[in-house]
């Protein structure tokens, strides 16, 4: 897919919805913009939740209880963006 999009006075562009949908970019996502030669590459940033399952929980029960308390605190005191 290719789209021609205008650049605003502030240097902003709008990514077409079909392109955002095709790569899974939603309103709350951040994107990375990098230069590769004479091209600009736009890519979705990784979500911290993408790391789920890649880190093993500690075997020590007391450490696990501390982690669970921290998680409970986060869930009750912070709103997910």
C-alpha cells in the first residue's frame, strides 16, 4: 500500500487508518521513526506486555509475595494508559 499524505505547517503527517490497522497501531501507541538511507521507517514500539512470559518468577516464596503485593498496589493506585 502507498499513500500520499500532506505535511502540516508543524511538520506533522497523519498515518492512514488502513496502514495503522494493518500493523496494529492504535491511538495509545507510540511509534518509532528512523532513517534508513533516503527513507523514513515508521514502526510500532513494543509494549511492556509483549515481554509477558519471557521472565521467570523467583522460586523464593517471600520474593513472590513481595511481587504480588507490588502488583496489587499498582492495580489499585495507577490507571493503565
